[in-house]
C-alpha cells in the first residue's frame, strides 16, 4: 500500500528527530558512550502495511513511547498474545500511561489505532521483544558493597553512592536482587530492607510473578521491584546498572539482570556438591530457576524471545591462599554445574533449548594493598582467572575475561588519566544525580570495595566485551606482553631468563584490548624437559646447561619470545685424597 505524502513527511520528520537522539557504540574493553537513552522514549521502527491497516510505527512489548500530541483514544485491532500469569488472551496492545496523556505502554502483541486530540491517527504494531538474562555472581564486590556500608538510606554517603548509579530505561531493563547477608546489609546494597536472606528454597520470594508485576511469585509486594535500576526505582549499588545499560545499548535487547552474589563467600561455597545443599551455588540456582519459570511463561505468552543467558563472575578475595590449580578445579565444577542446572526446555522434549552461554570474569584484585600495585600480584585466583579466560584449552572455551579495567587504577594519577582520557569533562550516560569526574583512588577504589563510579566502569566494560562477542563481534587484541609475578613488571620480547633447577617462573600473557580473543593466548616452548602448567614454568633438574625459547602465541602465531636458560645441577663433591681429581667422571641426571 502506498503511503500518502503527508504520512511520508511525518515519518521522515520523526526519523530525523530521533536521529538526533542516537547513541554511538564503543568497542573493545572500554566502551565510549555519547548519550544515554531517554527513560521516556523507545525509538520505534517505521514499516509498511500489516493486516488491513497501514502500519505507521512499531514498538516491542513493554516499550514506552511519548507522542507529540495528547492521546484521546486507543482502539485495539488485533491481539495475538496471552497474559503470562493467567494464560487468558491479552485484552489490549497499548494502554495510556496514567501520568502522561501523551505516553503509551505496549502491553500486548498485535496492532492498535491511536487517535490524538488534534484528530490525527496512527496505527501501531507491537511485536515480541528480544531479551537477555544476565546473572551476577561472586562475593561482596559483585553484590555491590560500598564502605562505609551502614545500611542507612539517609546517610549522605549512601545517598551519594546510589546517586552515582547509572539510570536505565524503564521497560528495557528488569532487575532482581536477593541479599546473601543480613537485612541491614541488604538495605545498604539494594536500597530495600529485606526481612529474609536468600536460601536454596525461597527464590520465589524475591522474583516477580511476571516482568510487569509488582508482586512476587509468593504474591507479596516486591521489596526490590523490577524497575529498581530505572528512574522509577530507587536504585542499587554495584555493577548491575552498568551491565544492564551497556548490554542494552550494544545489542538492543531488553535485559533481565539477576544478582545472587554473597559478600564474603569463598569459591568453596559455590560448589554443586551435595544436591540442593544450602550453599551459595544452590541458592543462586534456586533464585534463577524462579526467574526462568517466569520468563518461560512470558515467552509462551508471546511477549519475549530469549536471546542470551550468561553470567558475570567477580570473586577471589576470599581465596588468595589457594593455588591456581585448586581455584580452577573449583571454578570448573561451578561453571559446569551452572550450565547443567540452568537451562530452558521450551518444548519439553528433554533437550536444552537455552543454557548458560558464557562465563564473563571481571578480574579480581589480590586483596593486599587495595590502593597500590600490590593488589595486582599474580596470586592463585588471579593466575587462574587469566588462564581460564585467555587459554585456547577447550575446557574453558566459553569462559572469557570480560573486564580487567580495575588494573588501570593504582594511583590518583592513573585514575585521573583513565577517566579524563575516556570521557573528558563529563559522563555521557545519565546518573541519578550530577557527579564530578573521578580523579582520585578514593573516587573509585578506596579500599577492598569499589565506589559506585568504579562499579559503573566494571559493569560497562564487562557488558561491552561480552555483548560484542555474543552478537558475533570480536575484540581485536594488541599490546600482548608477559606479566611477572608482581602483576606490574613486564618481560620484553627477546629477554633472557635464567632459572636454576627446581626454580619456578610465573609469566602471565595479557592484552588489555584483547580480552576475549577467539584463538586464545598460550605459552609454548621448544624445550623438551620444560613443563608449563597454568602459566607456571618449573625448571627441570639437569646435569647440563639447557637453553631454549618460551613463546607467547596469540591465535596460533608467535607474538613474543623469551630465551630460557636453565643452569645445571650443582653437586658438591668431597675432596679426593692426595690432591687427585675426578677427571672425566660423568654424573647422571637427577630425575
């Protein structure tokens, strides 16, 4: 059907106006965002005919849109979706917002005719929305603790922290949080006072009965509502808002971010272990299963289509005494357990139609100095996390290094350089209150916990990396180098490293911009007797001097080479009588 000239002109003017609101998309580890999406307007798509009506614009389920004119009436033309909770047909496709006479909310799938006070008419199609389910797991920095954490909503400190959280767009971002600690602390993270903490059986207490409901599955009023990260909600500290905002910005998907972290938890408490034991693993599984139940009903109703399900992991401070090997053993059990226990089976045929697609590691720090280079030391969990995220070992093919941005903040100068270099004079995204540009360590990482401006960056960079990869993009690696055990010093290409028998060298490949390269970073060697285990190289015992190369390979190509020299075993022999010597005696190698 051909459009009238008048309607075509309106469409062009609408598109031109919305073009001014467009958001530029950054890449790599550090996204560059030029403008936050409006909390009022979801940009519709303009399209040609539908059914017997010419379609003027398209929205997705639960979108909000503000027209230029006041709405005088809405007529439903077709409805194809059902109510997620009752199973009955949705009665409307669009409804007016009670607070704004020019605003509509998409509440069903189908078409509707909107009549305005000036007599003009628009036909709107509402279609199924794509959605990603993103989990946040780990200990206190994943949960969002900020010190001093009093749990008192009225303190200036806490109001400042909440005010620095990123505002997400209502109808695009949904948030669920269940506290792993006591009620006071729960208040200091989620801006809501809970009367219970998460267990392995009570997830339905914290989960909404639908993605547009204010009630829980247990039919209580939600203490922490789904819209908490938007202007309509009260906010939450931590990485949640940054992850949700950036994932939506990069992919266009709606996002359900689910935080089941537990402050102070060690990785041992995240083990599947005995089935349904009341540890952090099963508590998180129980919470997410409740969310899956709700989303499955929404999908069946026709409202949403699930695109991606994955998790972000920020943990390790409680396990710095573990070896890298032991930490990886625990992590593998958790990772495989999450993939096994969390999945959708839409057609009930016993096959997983959707499961955990990725584990995105937000790099832990060493929990030593907090505001110094000591926090970058290559202790067990840090070695393990770099290895799992960067290796080309198939065991870790779906584990990625989502963000190591915190390693750029070790002094006031490095903080100022990072933020001013990335943003200039002002933040491009909207926060709850105006905030000065971060310029000191106390602004982002004053102690073991980050401040909200630091959490924002961790969430933004992690979501950007993983959203880019999950949508078919690729982060381009560069500046590959080997870190020494202090986590700061570097080996240079061509350096010679001399080891004595039995001495261990820890060398960790790293690339800030290549956090998730497909082929992986690997250490290889041409020395037959040199064994490399998780970036740890132990010199063998030898009766002769050994020389060879240690190579860093990126996606199969050598990018850096070290010369390795292993000194022979030194044997102290007793003096022979009468000044005799041992002559050409050859001593066997020590195994």
